[in-house]
């Protein structure tokens, strides 16, 4: 149930200003941590919070494109959960610390597991362009990082199930409307929702109802009687729901859905290469050296564990032999 979920208690925020402030604090924290002593104007060297949002907006389109083209086809729930992880991760982590293209595929892979869309890692990376061996390494290395970043709150309540509930209810209690005619417009609305902060601010049922009402508007149908006389009869609750629905529909309508231009993205990526944390850059010498050191440490620990176990076994067998001679 959403009402008692970690999503409601930890990942639903009061307004857009709160989200903006969190992102600005995340950006500021990274700049303060990694600012070189000889850099006076941080704006020329580091990405601003606004520039980070532009870059993330671009990668949200990449995320959607990856999911839509994925084979075998994945469910909407997987896509919605992957978007939730992506948005949650970059609330408290800067793109300068972790590159979105690497976190993106990790979000989708983890969402496949949580939503029980069963694909092996080999099947998954077969959908990735470029070096698939490297992609597999990145995903597996980042999986625990992602889970930790979202505080191990892995269950995501998406609006897709409530939508089905509303359509069934419409067919049952308001049959004057052909409910299935709404579905294409509902899907269109929910696709747009993914590109906004709506999932971080409103309950899935509110988002679902907003999609149904927006679809009805586009079909020139009126659901006022259904909402006020059938669906919600409590006057105080009705006003709260109406306010939420109005805000959701407004946010979706005014949002700019076009991704940043190719030139803007190219400039931001170039700037990112200068200011990103090289310890988390899989192409950097620092990262490769750290990975090698960790691998050697693991090998050394494994060898020590093996030698300890072997010594214990020898001691045990020696003890058995001594006892058998008595």
C-alpha cells in the first residue's frame, strides 16, 4: 500500500521549490568538495545546478528510448520504476560525481529485477550499444551504489495500476463513457509525467486520476459528475484531490518536453569532462588504478582465507590422527 510505503514517507516532497533547493545543495556540496585552489570563478569550471538539470533532462530521453527499444519488450512498470530510481539518485548525487549514462543503465537493470522482468545480465547488455563487457562491469559495480543511494527503498508504486482501477470503475459505475477510448491519451499523459518532477511530489493514484481526466478532456468528455458524486463524496477530501489534480495537469502542460539541443548537450558534456570526479570515471587512469588495487586486495584476502582454512584443516586432521592412535 502506498499510504504506508517508504515512497510516501521518504520520496514524496511538498513542492518544486524543495526539490530545487535539494539539487542546489547537492551541486554546492560537490563544488565545495572538489574546487581546485586556483579556480576563482566556479561557474566557468563546474556545472551549475541548472546545467545539471538540462543534462539530466537529456538523459531522461535516453532512458526512455533505451526502455522503448529494449528486447524483449518491458512493462510500463519497469520503465516507471527505472525513472523513479534515476530521479531519486540524482537528487542527492551530482552528475559531476556519477555520469548519468552509467547510472541510467543500472537503474533499468535494477528495475527489471524489482519488477520481476526476468532477463539475465547477458540478455540485458545485448541491448546496450558499444562495449557490452564494459557495460556489464559498470552495471554490476554500480548496482549496490544505486541501492544505497535510494536508501534501499526499492519498491516503487507507479500510476499504471491505479489507472486500470479507474478504467474498470468507469466501466462499472459510469458506463455512459467508453472508457477504453481514453487509454491512448492516458498513456500519452503518463509518458509526459515521466519527464517531470510529478512522481516526486504526488501519489500514484492522484497522477492516475489526473491522466484519466486529461484524457477525458481531449475526448471532449466530462467526468465532473463521476468524480464529485461517485468517486469522492467527502467534501474536504474532494477539494484536496482537485487541487492536486490541477497542479499535476498544470505541471505537465507547461513542461518543456523537448530535450536540449545537440550543441547545448555537447557543450555541457565537454564541461563535464573537466569537472567530473575522475575516481568515478571508468575511462580515467585513477579509476582503473583504484579498481586494480581493489582487485589485488580481494585476491590477497582470498589467498589469506584459503591459507587459514587449509591450516585449520591440517590441524583438524592431525588431531584426528593423534586421537586414532590412542
